[in-house]
C-alpha cells in the first residue's frame, strides 16, 4: 500500500527548491519556508516559476520521486523522472491488448461503464440534495438525464467496437454537461455553466474542472507507473506523443467523484468566489494563487475520506482509488481477472 498524501504541491512563485541531506528544502527570497524528508514523498508538482537545484533533481530521480512542472493555470509542461523500472512483460501484454480491437473494446467498455455510472451518481445526488428546491423544469430535466444515462450505460453492453463505445461516451458527456448548470446552487452569474470548454477554459466552472482533471491525471499516471504499466499507451484515448493516454483513460471513471462533485461542493458552499478567478483579455479564465491553495487543500482532504470499494469489499481512502484501479487493471491484463472491474460510486 502506498502512503497517502504523498504528493508535494509547490505553488509559491519564485520558490527555490534544494537538497539538504535527505531533506527537500524550500526557500523564498533567501529564507527557508519549508523542509520535508524525501522518504515521505513520491512526487513533486510545481506550479509556475519554481526553481529546482540540479542536486535535488538527481536525488529525486535516484529515490523514485517524480517532478512535474505545470503552468500557473495547471497545464502540463514537463515531467522529470529516473530510469523506468516497469514490468516489461506486463507492458508487452498492455501493448498487445491495445492493438487487439476486441480485447481493447472490452477494457474501454469497463472504463466507460464506470464513468457513466459515476456521472449518473452526480446527477442523482444533486436531485437528492437540491431536488426539492429546484423549479419543476430543471428538476424534470435532471430526472430525464438520469434515466437517459442509465439507458446509455446499458447500450454500452451491446457496442461492438471502440468507435461505437466512444460514440456512446460522447452522447453521455453531452447529456451530462447539458444539465450541469442546474447542479450549481450559486446566485451570481459568475458561475454559470453553458458547456464544457478548455485550452483555455472560458468560464470559472470550466477553469475549476480543468484544474481538478490535471491533478487527477497526475495521480493516475503515478499509480499506473507504480504497478509497471505504461501511462502513455491507452485504450480509450488514442496514442499521441507526450499524452498520458492510459492515465486519461483511468481518470475518466474517477472524474465524477474527485473532480466534478468536488468542484460543485466548493462552489455551492461558497468556498470559492468570483474574485478567486482571473479573466484574461483573451477570455481565458484561471484560478488566483490563493484560490489554487484552497482547491489543493480541498482535493487533499477529499482524498483522506473513506468509502466502500464494492469489488474488493473493503473501505478505502479515496486517494487510494487510482492505485487500487491500477492494480486491478494490471491483474486483468495478466489474466488473473476475466475483466477490468471499474470503480462504481454509490
């Protein structure tokens, strides 16, 4: 089992990270601000202009601690890691399955069953929490979407190819995000949601969702590498240079819980305000530095919470889910499990 909360997020612009003994030390303007033993960590995630000394880079590589650089807005820039030590036999199986249409479709089907089931759970929880407060029109729309997503999930069982499965995923995403605005219980116009957009996000809700998706993809990539899988070779997402396709695949089923629902909670509980976002002249929207810290704290707190994992029939911290699902995927590819069991949120 992996240590929880094992990722260090560095958000201070101009921070200087260096090695002292077996410790990582952060300095800002020549003054020490933080010190942490490296054995407590598996990864460093740096936002914006964060400088890292060469000795610390080498030490992290030796210790298996990856360093990820993101833009201030959370866009992936680069990743520094030591030699790849993944299981070569497992990776060879992964590549063969990815190239075998029938087997690839079965894995994609499992990912999408988990994703659409969990999206439906977000809608159902919205109805449970706010249904009585909604006008009849929005409430009926949510109920119709919940029913339609159930039907789409059933249709996944009869899809014969990955292209058909991707088509059903696209239909589910369109339906899901069409009513996402009804789940936002905020009076101001600043948090209105009219549809998913990115690169750059053009409203506050999309900026928050994209930020969470980046964090979750990072966690999924680390989990996949931890079990010996290649995060660049996926099943649902096509191969593309520089894209962690398998990490994106795995993130799909966890997005509703670790991103969508958490984003709604932060907005509906007024933990984020309109002033916590910056709107550029080009129309792109980003979180402020202080807001990023609020979001990262909420993300880490959510990962501490426990829930029941139906397949293993045990309670698990939410932050452990990427690692559990990576292990289950590896077991399926090795032939120990007949199918990949997606995480189903209840």
